[in-house]
């Protein structure tokens, strides 16, 4: 990035493949960044907290925002954007849903030369990508990561193999605490009740798996739900749209996730 930052282009695309476990220590960029993980998970930390970015989602990082990222088998596509051209406002990072159109634009963008023709096709791709980032919906669920080492490890392990049937009592035993003490400790570390965090972790995994084209029934059962119906009801209540809508968009019957997220 340092070698091209000064180029007179409002948007600079860069694609990078990272080895599993790569940690980018706390750093910042003069430009704003939209960081998209085409595969794997990203653990992102800022002074606002820490959270996980699942596949098929991206993180908006404002200009000058200090952040660190741990890559878990991630192939990234990034757009570095001059502050004056930033398509989103605010000083906080956001995890955004990446539509099929935006995903394709990001793939196209990272194939262009650094000094692309701003008035030609490549310039159009960049401008359309900015427009898509501006209208992208914020992921209304997140699973903040605790600072405590052992609890952090348990949370990360759970994010890779979530199970809605996991209980606070089981986790309390692993940390050699009473369930009541663990419950208070978990909320203090994450700002969320254990049950709420567990559900968010399952939803993040569900979004990733559905975006990969896995059947709704398979996703529901793998996450430990009693039935696809119970899973779909929870999913719609939490997000405002059904898992089958994502499945249809992936199969090409929809142009993207054109749904309004509920609260």
C-alpha cells in the first residue's frame, strides 16, 4: 500500500492472500479501507472493541482508524479510498453485508492496474463499487471477542463450530467457575449475555454457510436446532428476512440481498 498510496486515484484496489493465523498488528491508513474476506474469517479489533467478520461480509474502516486484523485462511480484496471520496460517514468501523454485485466488482477491481483509466471501464467499476458500499446494509449481529485469554480462545473455537445447545454451565466448568460467576464475567468481557452471544455466533455462521450455497435444512441441523422451522423462525425474527431468501439469491433467482434488515 505504501508504494501506491500517493497515486492520484481516489480508489486503489489491492488483493492479498494470507496464511492461516496471520496477525496484522495495530496500524492505520491515511485512506479509508473497505476490507472484504472472500474466504475464511477475520478477527478485527479497534479501540471500539473486537468482533468477527464472516465470509461474504466486509469491514468498513474509516480513514486514520487504528485497527488490527487476524486472518484465518483469508483471501482479501481491499479498496483504499481517499477520505474526500469515502462513501460512508462516521468514525466507527462497520461490518457490511456484501451483495453479489459488490462481490463481483471487488473481484474485478483487484485485476486492474494501479494507474487505471478513470474515465474508462475501470473507473466505472470503481465508482459503482463505491456506490454499492454506500448502500450496503450493516450486519445487525456481531459476536464481540473478550480480552481474557482463555475465554477468548473458547469464543474463537465456538465461532468455528457453533452449537445453539451449548450452555453457560458447560463453559463455566471449563473456566472452573460457578455458573453465576461465569455469567457475570462473560457479560463484563463481551457486553452481552451468554445466550445472546451464542445466538449471534450461530447466526454469523449461518450467514456464511448459506452464502456458500449450503441447504437451509443442513445449516439448521448442523447448528443444533431441533428443526429447520425453528431455525427459520429465529432467523427471520432476528434479521427480518428468511434464510431461504439468501439461498434464492445465491442460486441466481435474486439479484442480491435486497431486503430491509429488521432490528
